[in-house]
C-alpha cells in the first residue's frame, strides 16, 4: 500500500523500527538502534563545477538559436516574477530569460568545446536530473511529425474521423480547490448529475459514440496511423490535391495513457528487444483483426485543432527538430536551456539502422506528454523527415539530462 504522503516502503520500514524499539525495551539493551529515514532526491540536483559534464553539440549549434528564440517568445508572455523551479531552487522568469539571451549571444561566436566548458563553468549553474529511482538515468524516447493521407469528406477510401474538441468535454482545474493539486486537471463530461470520466478510445473509435453529435475535422485512410498521430500529438494530413493541413494537439479525454508496446511485449506478441513503432505497425498489418483490441488498450484519446503553423508544444511555441524536448512539467523548468547525453541511430545506405552512437547537444524544454512522467523520462522531437520517423520509432535509450541557469549575481 502506498500513499502520496509517504515514500515507498514507508510502512514496512516503520514497522521494522517499531519492532526494534520494542526489542530494546523488552531486553534492556543499552545500545540504541539507528533510525534511518530515507529522503528522496529532488528531480533536479545542483552540481559542483567539478561535476559538470563535458559540453559539446553534435548539431554544431544548428537550429539552437531558433529554439532559444521560441522559449523567449514564451517567457516574454508570462509575468517576469513568475517562479520557475530548478529542483530545490527557484528563479524568476526574468532570470531564466536572461540565461537564454546570454547563451544565445555566446554561441553566435561559434565556440569550440574548451570555450563552451569554460563559459558555462564561469557563468552558469548546472543541475542534473536524478533520473529513474532504479537506475539514476533518464530514459529517452523520440517523437516526430507524422504524415497521413486524408480528405475533408468521408468516403470508402477515407473512413476514419479526426475529431476536434467535443462540446461536452469539461476541464476542471484542481489547483483552484487546493494548493496540493498545482497544475492538476481532470477532464470529463456532465451526465446531468455529476462529472464522469469522458468516453474512452474504444467507445470513440470502435463504437462511434461521437459520430452523431460531432463533426470531424477531417478523415484519414488508416486507423493505425491515426493512433500514432494521437501518440505524437501533431502531424500533417496531405489531401488528394497535393496541399496539406497541420493538425495540432488541443486536448485529451483525460483517460490515462497506456502503452500498447508494453502490452504487446507482456502478451508475448513482440519481443522486448525488437520493440519499436515500426514493429507495432508491422504486427497490426499482419493481424488486422487484432486492431480494435490492441488500440483500445490505450483509453487515452486526443482531440485536435487545425493551425497554420507547424508542430506546437505544450508552451504554445513551434517545436524545433532535434532541439525541443518533452518533459514532466511538474518537475522540470519550462522553456529552460537543457543539455542531453544519450544515443542516436546511424543508418546504412538502405535506410536501415546500422548502429547506435553516443551524442550530446543543447535542447529546450518546450513540451510534455501523457507518457512523460517522473524525473527518469524525456522525449526528443526529431522532426518530419524519414530519418526522424526511424529515430523516433526506435529510440529507447538511457542517458543524462541537465539544465543550465545563469549564476545569480
């Protein structure tokens, strides 16, 4: 039994301590047993300069100024005194903005690795993610902007609807009721007496419960591709005349995200070592009768909106390929400068993964996701080209995550 107010194994450890105290009292032992209380690490831990990693950027700063400018767009829209938390420390939005401006000015000089290390050591504080409890590492996955085929009208070729937000979807901000629920929201619908959970994927996609009352934004030709559009959060739908529309995440039904990849591993359908988005698509193509059951395992459902701009993250700014990451916004700072160390794939001449290599680069925290929870998870946005789809579909690698902020003066 666990409680949000107690660390894991608290009751078990407390019972051991109580038994120990009773034994002392019963047998009159003069020695006192130590009482050990474990303290969980904060999600971000401040490093000493001697612990800083070696900073290098495998993209040679390409796209970094653009990504920083998008974070600045966000920070310019919020109050300068808004608190942004880095682990146990708090900085105002104005200071985080100053940190980004200073770093952008520096990289315009095209510094080498030695210059970067010296500049950061002299000017910045560096925090590292405490990572997953079991490993102390961050599991990196990837996402991309998928391309689908579609039509504005439903027909035999394009039967699957893409929905915008329903009129009966209710969002409740729990932080208005208690400070314990900061940033917590629930989604549901009013049934005439109370708010109940909103319809889940099975009801929407396979029982067509919204079909009579909600007009779709567009129709697409493949329900599995549509499912992964939900997972990615945004994408392009190409129409028969050659033009396309940009679909962006608007809201969800509030149901929990469940990984169909994990489900297929647990049920023995796909080996863990072979798991990827591409492998899931291959399995479902070979077993079309399994599609409703497998996709319905994830009850979470995304509602979209049509916008003129490209993929947009949770901060409302356009994502930059290779530079934008999705993190748990309850634990990590919004719009902040980050630095990642993990692995990326190298492809052979046939476009297949040849091997994975270590890399590091600077990134910005500009997004979040239903599966991105805790200090041990991060999601890297790769872009919308063929390499991006391969990298995003196969990336499941451990690494480190750092955040940088100017030293206060």
